[in-house]
């Protein structure tokens, strides 16, 4: 099963990517096949992927075409 983590803050500061990496890597046992991060003002997302189905795709976090929405 994959692992997800995130940081949300109300002051609009971009969370440090290195902190998200530390958080996600503590869950490496949940998904050793890929990792992904996205940070912008107010929030950051981290992801550890376990590839069971759809081995070629599935990189996350994913965004809408205009990058106005992000999800894991």
C-alpha cells in the first residue's frame, strides 16, 4: 500500500521540500518503487508508491492540466 503525507499552513509559506522528503521516507516500507513531492504556498504533498498494478505509470502527486488542483 502506498504512503502519503502533507503539510498545510495558513500563513501562505511554501513548506520545505526536505521536510516532506524526511516524512515520506519514514514510510518507504509502504512504497519503495517511486516517490514524489509538490510544494506551493500553503501546502506540500509527499508520496511513496508501491507498484503492484500499472507498473509503468502512476507517478504522484498528480495535477490537473492547468495545475490548479493537486492530489495524491
